[in-house]
């Protein structure tokens, strides 16, 4: 599977963006996740969704503002981001976990990564 993230851009604080992650190849069986890396910081977990879309898992700091979803027919995972804050500025990455089939928050659990899309939130 290959992943292509898109949808990043510049938005004002309080605004919204929707990121997309298009997958090529086998996709429907895997847990998918979103991570981000802010300038000068480690990559951190944002959200994950199981193969069916029935279960999701969020980082506490994003819960209630971000929503992860997936469309199997389009082989795409989405991250809807609302009420954006300047501290949400980061490169956002989507990733596939092809082995555990659990909702994992560690980067080591994901073995396929997209190239990242930059989100900049201005104050």
C-alpha cells in the first residue's frame, strides 16, 4: 500500500481544514492513523481508526476538535480539524498499521507512511 496525504494549508485560528489520505493497493483491512510533527518536536499521535471505521481513538488534546473517518469505496482516510489553534501547526502524516489490527498510538506500530502535508495555523 502507498499513502498520499493532502489538504494542508494556511488557516486562521478557529478555522477548519480537512486532510485526506488516499491509499493505493490493499487498504480496507488496516488500521489507519494520523500523526503530526510540529517544528522542533517529536512526531506525535493524533488519531486512529480501525478497519471498519467503527472504532476510533484520539489523543486527548485533539479529542472533540478532530474527527477521523474513512471511506472504503474511495480508499481514503480523512481528518477533519475544527477550532484550529496555532499550536496545531505541524506536518501531518497518515500511516497504515498492517500488522496489529488494534488502535495504536505509537509510531512503531505503523509500517507504511505518507509523505506529510503541512498545516499552518495563524494567530
